[in-house]
């Protein structure tokens, strides 16, 4: 039997081999760099720098040789280009930051990788490069990247989902064993679902936002994307933990080893299925994959109970008021003075601001800035922004109500499988509507994940969404792990990868 190719190994397997010195970090990095180069047509990467990667790999090999046992030593990962990195450019998928270099690593990057002064040694992962994403993480298809769309490896005429599209593509096509993503309204779960991989967004505040280029600060969360729940658990354990000196919304909750409880039995686990997630908007192919997954979970001992999240539909208008409001404020910093692009010619300071922003931002970002400033403006603040905040609170309360009847909530991640590139044309609302099932957990700050659970139309992957109560990541991961032990959807691969 042929030996398993390096790119078929999970993070857990790779880490074990590296620790036993059966592989070196340098050869592992070279293998994945070569795969990345061979699959450029997928548009997964925005930046690679072989020298920078190999330097990190050599440092990891030196740590291994010195007997260091950090959990991810030498394991390659790639980062969504929304995390700032000192060894690679950081663009947020925007022309505004085309040549931007950060003087430091985001906390999540440091924790997974080489550590940072005052922050410990880091788990030892090696950065393969920076991954494509929608501009400033605004989007559901990766088509809002200012550089190029990424393509779904299951069908290159389709979108991979967004905004962490490059992350999902790179993992699904085995260009990296794992990647980071960020999820503001679904950007880890939705592309994970569309590309047939596993991804988790933790409870808001678990992972530091320091060095994550801000979109909507009350929603943005980092999380891992990989093939298995075990790998997500490994990465998430390294990523999370308090960072009070750098992120004021980082929670004072110690880092946790999420791999410890993976094998917990599902016996008696109450899985709540929200009625509102199964309405007429849900495509039949997605529905049958989700129904089959629920049947499988029942076989594993879980009890499925119907619950209600009555405000599900309102999560779209609420999110698309709050997120643009926060974005309009966060993006005010890109004025041509402090970071990135500055217009080459201008008459005076105001003209410089205007030209810089007109040139640097893409259409979707401009649309959000305009909506955001509108809903925050005098006279509209009460009618839109304040109202949205009130409903946001009610959505969070509904979840607490639901969690009296169940331990975990399950349903679809998205109403359909991945659509065709260009299919939504110039209709941003079509993209927004596709977020309906991921937005509620985001607005409530709850952890959520996507687990591969079948295939729909065009043999495109379907993800099962699991939503937990605050700090319920371990429960989600063990449910996903048990499911993955009984199924093989997470192991299937797109043709040619
Ligand atoms: N699709 C949503 C949006 O466009 C969510 C994006 C995200 O989670 N970053 O805002």
C-alpha cells in the first residue's frame, strides 16, 4: 500500500510525526508550498514568501531538536489575510492595504506560531502564507476580494463562500492542513460548509482580536478551519485565552484543552432543532443532508427536540445595520495618513481623504460605510441602530430560552450549496440573505461550527451547523468528533486534490 501523502495527514498526525522526528518541519513546509504553487488557479493565497516560511520551519526544527514539545511544532498553517503578520504582507483583501506590512503578529498568529515578546513561546506552527478573503471580511462568496476571487475546489465554477474563502479552499484542496479564519456573521462556518471542511467560531471574546483587522468589533471572532473536529480542537486550544493588555473585549477565561473531552459520549445529549431554520427558504438538497445528519446523531445517542428561535428572520436586517455601523467607524482609520494607500494627487487635506478612500475601497466596503454612517446619523440612530441593538438583545435572549430545552442547537449553515461565481451579479441582497442561519449565533456571541454532513446539488458539500451556549465549544467539538467517527464526509476530497 502506498504511504499516505503528507497532505493527507491531519494536523494531529503531522504533529505526532514531527515530534517523533519522522518528518522535519522544513520538508513538510516545502511539500505544502509546492502544492500551493501547483494550485494557483484556485486563488487561495494572496501572499507567499518561501524564505519567510522556511525560516520559521528551521526555527521549529531547532525547537524540536532541543526537546520542545509545543503542540503544533512544525505544523504548517496559513492565515486569513485579515490577521496582521510581521513576516508577510497584510492586506485584508483590500487595495487600501496593498503594500502594508505590520510590525507585529496578531495575538492569534503569535499563539499558534512563534509566540511574541511577553506572550510565551507559541504552539510552534509554521506560516505558509496569507489567504484570500473578501475585502475587510465583508462578503459571503470571496468575490469581494480586491485581488481575485477564490474558487471552490469541488467545482471551480462555483464560489467557495466567504469571507474566509481562501482559508476554506486551501484546506479543502489540501494546500495546508489547517487555516485560520474569522467569523463576523458566518465567515468561518459558511465557507467551511461550502468546501466540505470543519470550522469553528468560539464564543465572542475567547480569541483575542488584537491584530485582526477590524470589521465589526462586537461580532468579529477568530477560529480554526481544518478537516477534523480533533484538528480544530487542537488549533482552538492554542488560539484562545485572555489577552487583556491588547484586547479589551478578550474574556478572562483561561485557555482550555479542547481535545480532552472529544470522546465524550452523545448519550442523552439534547439537540435542539430550530423550526425557523427549516422554512421554505431551505433548499431540498440541503434539507435532506441535514435530516440524515440528525438521524445519525440520534443513532449515536442524542435526543432531537424541536425548539424555536422566533426572530431568526430579523437577524438579517439587524446584522446589516449593526455590522455596517461598526464598520463605518472602524474603517475611518484608513484616511491616507496612517496606513496603506494614499492618493497620488490631491488639492488639499480633505481632497486627499476623499481620493484615497474612493480609490482604496471597493464597492461593497463603500456601500457598508454609507449604510453605517446613515444608520448612526442624527435622526436615524434611534430608528435604525438603537432598534437593531434592542432586537439583538432579544435574539440573544431567545437562545437562552432555547438552551433550557437543549444542550446544543443543530441546523443548516446556509440555505443552499455554493452558488456559481457571478450568479448573484450586482445584487448584494442575494448574498446577505444567504447568511440567515449563521447570523443569529453571531449576534448573540455564541460559539458555532460547521461539520461536513453530506452532498447536495452538483455534488457540492453541505455542512451541519452546531451552535452551543457560551463557552460550550468543547460540547460542539465532541458532538462533531463523534459524528466524524461514524461518517466519512470530512475525509472526502475534491477531484484532483
Ligand atoms: N457575510 C457576512 C457579511 O458579509 C459575514 C461576513 C463575516 O462573517 N466576516 O458581513
